[in-house]
C-alpha cells in the first residue's frame, strides 16, 4: 500500500465513523423529540356528544396537509368577548387527550382551541420543526378567518409546544403568550443526553431563548421546581431573558403534574391586555 494511502485511510475511517455516529444520534434524537401521540380526535358527532361546546375546525397548511383541531367556543356573543386559549401540546400526547382539560377551562370562562400537529393523532405528514411551525400558522389563520380578533388569542405552549407557541408569537398577531414547562432550546435539551455532540445531532432547534427578547406582548412562564424532564433552570433562564415576563414557579411540581395550573391559566388569560 502506498504511504500516502496509508495516511489517508485512517482519517477517512475516522470521518466515516463520526458521520455514522452523528447520523445515529440524529435519528435517535428525532424519535425522542417526536415520540408521537396516537389518540385521534373524535368524529364530529362523537365530539358533539361528549363535549357539546366543541366542534372540529379543519384547515390546510401551506404545504398542503389537511389538519384539524377541536374548538370549544361559547355560542353567541359574550360581553366582554372571551379569550381563546390556543393549546400547543407536548411531544408525547395528542390534542384529543387534552379534551377534558379544555372542557374544564371552557367551563371556567375561556374558549379553547386544540390544534393537532402533523404526524400526531392520525394526522398526515411527519413532524419537524418547520412542519410544526406551518401547522401552527395554519391553525391561527383558521381562527382569524373564523372571526376571532387577534387580541383575544392567548397562546399556550406546553413542553414541546412551548417552542411552537413562542414562534407563533413572532409570526402572528396575538394578545398573550403562556409557556408551561418550557425549554430554552432543543439543543440545550439534547446536551442533557449527548453533551457537546448535541449541536450536531439534534435536528431541530426550537431556540426559544433567542426569540423571547424579540417579543412585544405579555409573556407568562410557569415551571415546576421538580420538573424531571425540563430542568427548572431553563424556565428561570427564559424569564431572565425577557424583563417584564411574569414568572410563576410552582414548588414541588413536576413536568406533567402542576397543581393549580388550570386556575393559573384562567387568571392569566383573563388578565387585562398589556398586564
């Protein structure tokens, strides 16, 4: 074997090994970011039977996917008009699993919209960061087209949904943003597992920390001190990045169980504009 070839082969093998490792981590991280929620929204008659205030709102994304969400809406005009809480859910659930949660908020004075993501709840497509942003845009556009005033829209993002909600607060006019158990970025989450390789291995960024200073609307951040999925330090970092953000830390609350969350959401959604 020629000396030059002997020098090149080890380097090429190392590069190939690194590429394979990063590729494997990339695939693993995608499966962890989007494990999926398979429970589908009920049919229109079944939804109406179980939740008389709800109906399916169907819409199409810019890239041609037909999606839907469940909209809980008071019949007839309200004075003052009720806020519409748009709930972008977490990565391991589906919109349908939040129907009882939405019904409870509706009974407490909020209209609620549960949009579904591509690849979740039987919807077509494959979830990606850009894809979920397109889904969020289509959902909000459907609300606006249905006559909901922008200032009535309160974005609620929980866990993965916090990254979607923060981006939507930049892309569409809305009244308020509430982030529950939010992460600073998906890359930072990846560092908890992959360390310095996260910047190469994590396919989607959801860099909420970089976005918050650009927002010009009331922001509320809720985090539990015992969150075992998204460290509470990330919620604190997000609050520190946006002076004026309302930060609510719940002692002993974990990622999925936050006592009093419904009361917090109702209070914050009903708060006077600009407060």
